[in-house]
């Protein structure tokens, strides 16, 4: 049975289900129900609607013996779920009505839901968009990850500086999941390996239990639902009764503490990895549980182990689950008696690996002694994989080198395909990090340009624009986003333009109200909303943006009566807690905001705002309200970007470099609708070879020199001349990210943006052309690419 056979949901039926859950699941009399109780009851009533399609999909996959996709990811940055489900089931109107009949405002209830923030940024959000597209396309799939007790930290500003507190989404019941106590695996660590009768035996020292929690992920119109299975770590032995009986009450809890630590918290770094033992344990914990689970499912269906690649496609979201290769090989050899060669071949035919970064400091590697101590059997297997790779290809690239186990090389050698996430990035993967492995395996690397789910990132977050698009070109775009190009016929139509501006104005008002309620800040909604939202990193160059802001402030003060275009500069994003320079950048932005926002000369022309704790829900408010999208990373450093796609799709032109997916966005929306500046990736590389390039660039730029001089003089730091010496020193002495070299062109391009923004029809045309041209960036297109080129799967309905 699919969802179509289900009785349709009406406001009345949903209302009575909500009331029933309120009483029977929450134990609350409607008279005394809190916002929390209403949210829980609504969520449970909606969850009920997903169960039948979910069962039906599982049955259909089983009966059709369809190949399944397993998406292994350390991160799933999901955000809120109520709206996701009502939109996909097409019951938002019904839900609004039902809640209102119960005396509740649906949107207030929706906003009460905490974000599931089980990810850092792009990679984790991509996994969530992929889950949505897999369900929408009816491709049988499981997402596998960790059920972190604490997701990404909450960010606060104290005197302009970032502080962090633990996030606690599980403090409230997570109603969307189903606990599966019967689905649990023992995961082992440490110990030693012995050889007995020619077979290796692993004698582990430690064991924890991986226990499954399932969340159904329903696709468009509820036609298909897949499973997100997250693993929680639990002790195999709940309690040490011997210790307790001896009076050692702390010791009695030791097994529990040890086990639960593993799924306690998400690592908050997204670019530097420092080889922590707990991180390796997390990686092995969820990967091993997932591999054991998919093998159990496969064998329970009566299949022969040699047939595994015809039934199973495992996608590794970066190297974090790269231990999947050796783990699968281990199980095939040690438990299923395959030869080493057959085990490696079988595993390789199942595995594929996506690379998300070229930054050397983000490439995972583990000290070999640590690795061998935690995973002694896998250490041996990797040596064996390496020997065979060296022999078979004559390549000199080693997986274990200089006392380190390199996870990128491991993932590459064990995968049948390796992909980058934008056209430029995939070429750079071939030319740089994996050039030698590319020579040894020339058909292995391919490209799958990232995408975003249009359900969340247009349909749901931007009702104003959704309505206008429906009125203008109909609704075919709901299932085929490339239909948005039909908007091109209306770009010069005055009434369409006016309606497009009205939709943007609605979204800017909504954001202004949100910020007013949250922080008491008043925004000038007639000003251009210029937005940079993403993790804080030197390569993303938020500091270039804030230096440009200071330069603009200077120019306005020099000539306050000129024809300036009023702007609000909006920043959002978190810095990894240990990344000192990124934290300095945050401090600088907040210091500059405090100075500029209090300047009576410029107050109607320039404002800087940086709301705390940027997350998925905040993105859903900011993105539809944006006029200008800042995508200004140093060329060659941003693998793809996906925020760039969300902003452009929502009618916000980009000012950006030729980096990551910006290149393809510009091709799709048209060069005339994109504000391009900056060095290319090749020019950037060449520039780094020129001795003293940054000092020279600064000295030849009066605008930049003046700004840096002001920072050095303490203009933004109450006279403190040293507060930003880390940033300044970096720029003068080793400006690896070439801010100094791109600055003047960036500043000039921004002045061009100012001018175009004042030409209202021209600007509106550009903004709408962005929406019209972005259909290709649907994650449905991306997933079809993976299915066809990598997984060998397709839609099953
Ligand atoms: C690794 C080891 C130890 C601790 C942490 C990590 C770690 C965790 C997360 C390393 C990297 C990440 C996340 C990377 C990431 O989000 N990359 C982004 O992926 C997006 C989706 O492909 C791209 O659009 C972005 O360009 C890329 O930066």
C-alpha cells in the first residue's frame, strides 16, 4: 500500500488525532497543555501518517529484491522536521487549520521544535538534502550515522567574542524516531590478534553496544519513505554489580560512562583534524554497526555473499567512514571465509567515496601506533590492502606512510569510484591530492556537482516566492525544478517584476521582525540585504567582507551626501572552538558592527548585524530575505558550497570568485547575472610563488592600507592596538588566502553592485534570472547522477 491508498487527512481527522495523542501519548488534558505538549501531539499525529508509506516502501524493496543504497555519514544536519513532513505530505494547510481549531498557532508550534543539528555545515547538510531526494525519487536507501546526545554547540557572543555551550536536543523527547532495542551489535576495540591454524583471531579488550534508532524520511507527496538509522552507544553490561557490592559506587557506573562517551558529542571541527582517539572510535563504532547491519539484512534475504555488490551500494561521505573498507574485508575473510583477494574485490565493488575538501589540514590521517592499538586487526588488513595495491598497479602511493594511516588513500584504493562535488573541485582532485592515484586508476574519479533539496530550500522556506512562481508558470517545477526556466519569459514583464519585488519585501519584513523579536535590532528593509552565512574560516574570507565594510564606511564618511546605496551587512556562522584566528574574525566583525552601527553620519546607509548561533532554521529565514550572496572564498579552496545555491535559487545574485560550484552557478544563471571578481585557482597558485606578494598588494592599495591602519590603531578596539595583531600579521606576512591580492577588485565590484541595485528593473531582472536559472542545482539531479554513474540503482516506482 502506498500513501495514495491511505484515507486522506482532513483538518478534522488530524485535529482528533492530535487530541488523541495529547491525551494518550502525552497524558495531558487539553486545558493544561503547554506549547511543548501541542508540538509533541502534532508531531506524533504527523508521524502516524508516515508509517504506512514507510512500511509499504520497505516491503516493496524486499519483494522486488531491489538494490539498496547505504549512505554512511558522520553528520546529518537535519534541522526541524514538522514542516518537512507537512510539506512532503502536502498537509500544511490542513495542519494550520487543525491547530487553529484547537486554539493554537501552527507556526508558533513549528518554531518551538529544536533543530536536529547533528552536523557542522555543508557536508552534514548535504547528507540531509540527499536523504530528502532519495525518498522523493523512490530509491531504496538507508542513511547511517551517529545519534549524538549533543549536536553542534550553541554559539554565544560575550563582548563580541564567541563562547560555546553544549547543545541538548535530546533533553526533550525526539518524537520522530523509533527505538529499536532488538537491533544492536557488539562493537569491539583494542586487544590483540593471534594466528590460529592460518586464521587471524581478534581478541578485543573493550566492547560497546551499538543500538539503533530509526527515523522515517518521507519524500514528495508521501509516495516513498526511507530510513535514517542512527546508532547510540550503550554499555554491554549496564552496571558493575561487583563494584557496587564492594561499596565502589562510582566504579559501578564505569561501564556505562565509557560506552556512552562514544556517542556523546559531535566533533565541532570541520577543517582541522587532530587525530583524537575518541574520534577514531566514533568512526569505527558507527561504520562497523552499519556494515554488520547491512550484511545481516542481505543474508537474511537468502543471498550468497558473493552477490553482495548486486544488492548493496555503500557511499562514504568523506573519509570519516573510510574504515568501512577494512571492516567489510575483515568480516568477509574472518566470518565468511572469502579469500583475501575475493574479499577486497567484493568490498571494492560495493564502496564509493566522496571527497569534500582539498585543504591538507582537513585530510584525515591517524598515527599508526594509535590506529594499531585501537583496531589491531584492521591495521593488518590495511597493510594487506596496501601490498596488493602496490603490486597490482606498480604505484608508489602508500596508505601507511611516515607512521600515519592516511584515510583518503585508503578510501580511494577501496572504492570503485571517487567523486568530487563540483566540476572545478573534481578536476583539482585529479590534479592535486590524488594525482598519483588517478594515474594508477584513471577511470575512478568522476564528478557529481552538489545540489540542494528544493522542498526545504524554496518551497517550504519561501512561501511568497513559491506562490508567485505557481501563479506565473504553474506547478510542474514542484517535481522538476528545471521548469523554473519558464520564468525567463517573464523577466522583463513589469507586473511580474513588481510581484517578485513584493515577495522579496515580504521575506525581508519577516526577517526584520524575527530579528527585532530576537535581539531588539531594527533593520532598514529598504536597504540591500548583503548576506554571508557559512562556517567561519580564513579560506571563506569573512575578514575580506568586514574589511570591505570598513572601507565603505570610510568612503561614506568622506562624502556623506553622495548617492550611496544603503546596505545591511549580515553575517552568520560558527567558528570551531579551537580555531583562534576564526574567533578573532568573529570578534572583529562584532567590534566593527559596534562602531559603525553607532555612527550618526552613516547610520542610515550602513549597518552590520551578526545574529548568534546560525543554524538551519536561521538559514531558512535569512536566505529568502537576501539581496546579495557573498561567495568570496579564495579560488581553489571551496570544494563546492551549497549555501551559494540556496541564495541564488531564492533570487539573490552572487558576488563571488571562480571557486567550487560558483563556476557552474554562473554558467547556469548567465554571466551577466553574477558579480565576478578575483584570481582564478591557477592564478592564485602562481601568486603564492611570488615573493612578498601580500605586502606589495597592501602597499599599492590606499583603500586597504587605510583600513588596516585603522585596525592597527585600535579604532574598533577602544584603542587596543594589539587586539587584531594576529589577523594583521597574517595578512602582511603570509597571506595564504590572498585577501590582499583580491581586495581592490572586490571593493570595485561592490561599487558596481551598488550602482546596479539602484537600477530597479535591472536588479529585479538579475535576481529573478537567478531563480530561473538554478533548477539544475536540485539535489534530485545530483542523486540521479550518483544512482546512474556510481550506484547502479534507479527509482523503483
Ligand atoms: C575530520 C576529522 C576529525 C574531526 C573533524 C573532521 C571533519 C568534520 C567535518 C572534517 C571535515 C568536515 C566537513 C567538511 C565539509 O563540510 N565540507 C564541505 O562540504 C560541502 C558539501 O560537499 C561543500 O559544499 C563545501 O565546499 C565543503 O567545504
